[in-house]
C-alpha cells in the first residue's frame, strides 16, 4: 500500500494561500473524518476535493480511491466498485503499479461483499503475487486478510484461519494495531462457523479492547456484533441481545447499512430462539430491506432462511420451499457456509422438524 508522492505535497503547499478553494485541505479533512469512522461526513468532502482537483490526476486518483473505501464502509458497493475502477484507470495511466494494485484489491473487496467470490479471489491471488514481487509488506498483509475473508465465505474455513493468522503475524511485525484487530475479528468469525464458540468470543473480545484503545468506531461496532453472535451460539441469548444493541448504536453513528443489517439478523435470530417471533420477524424484514438496497445477496439468503424458519411453524411446505430456494442461490454464488445451513434446515425439516429453529452461526 502506498503514500502520496512528493508532487502531491508540492501542489498542496501552493494552494495553502487559497483556503476556500484548497482541494488538498478539503481532502485532508475528509481523511480525518474517515479515520474517525465518520464516513457519511467524509463523502461530500472527497467529492468536493475531486471537483476542485482540476488537472491534478494524483489528487483525483486519491479521491477516487478513498471514496471507494468510504462507500464500501457504508455498504454502497456499486459506487465503491466504480470509484476503485476509476482509481485503477488513473493509476495505470500514471504508471503507478502499486496504486493500481491497491485499487484492484479494493474492487475485489466490493465484489466479495456482494457475493462475487470467484472474481474476488482471482484478483486477490493475482494481487498477492504482485505485492510479493514488489516486496510491499503492507500490501501482502492486507491482501492475505482480504483473501482469508473470501475463503471464509466460500466455506474453506481452515485455509481462512491460516490466512488470518499469517496476516496477523505480518501486521504485528509492522506494529499495525488496526490490522491486528481486523485479523482478530476474522479469526472470531471463522472460529464461530467452525463451532469453536469460546475461541470466537475470545478473539472478538481481544479485538474490541484493541479497537476501543485506538478509537476505531467501526472496529468497536464490528467486534460488539461478533461478541453478541458468539454469546448467542453459546446459548446466552439475553446477554447477546445487550451486545447486539451496543453494535446497533455504534453502526447508527457510522451509517453502515450492511453491518447494521447483519446485526439486525443476528439479533432477530436470538429473539427467535427465545420465542419472541414477532420481534424477530420485524428484525428480519428490516434487514432484508437493507440487504436489497445494498444488493447484498448473501445477506438476503440469511434472511430467506430465517424467515423460512418462521414460516415453517405455520406452513411447513412454505418453509421448505424457502430453504430450497435459498440453497440454490447460495450454491450459485459459491457460498459454502450458507449452502450448508440451507441443507441442514432441509434435513431438519424432513427428519426432525421439532428441532427448528436452528441456531445458525
């Protein structure tokens, strides 16, 4: 991953005497907002800096790249992908191989988020080789973390855990506490899906402490949600609801629709398991609307499975139909974990319907 070249700072110095129209100052303000997880406040600043960037392709590329990151953090993956593509085009034109790689990895993260795993993994693998060739340690660590997340979604959990641990080792060598924290959350999520719920809770709790120390609001919210889900899997439903509320409160401040939607789904699942079906249905419907808005196909599959469980109680055929439809969609996207959940629900519906609802990780 790169820093801005000297020309950027030379041009920035020239504009310092024009504060009202200084795109570099506006860009810096946007960066500070983004660092504080104030993503919705950062976006208009980046757009204004880009509008004023004139013939400075480096500033324009920096704006596009940061907008890609920021749109991705609030769940607008279509805009995020477009910005990364624009940043990549400018970096290629400038002959900056590292920035071009950074933009490609960003694009792959947006693709990963919408369920395009095959394409995302191809980019991660290609970029990882290129970063190693350039001896870009930060790029290697970030791409390892990114790829591990895609492997987790694909259902390749052991390779995902190995990837998160390898990335964590590299981030530790660089003393990158943020990178360490996000590797811990990755380990927490993969451990939960593997059924290692105590390990999951431990990883998320460690990450939460680190994020609170570094004042990473998004990380705090994300780890709260992870803690809540690990508690839910261990049967502490009331305890999990407290942490889901903490996660929701923080995500509201950030404006991250996708993460908020996943938190609603987790909370709804906990409510469903303690018999509060009306409240669960409300959460699932709200999550579904947000997933539709952000085009998160994986999230929609989770909602279909959970709503299907509620329907199963009243109309078994309707519930089974929902499970079968979700299975086809998950398999088409290559989502191994979600495919497994759909098959487990179908098996339970046929052999042991009294076990529904299942506590899906």
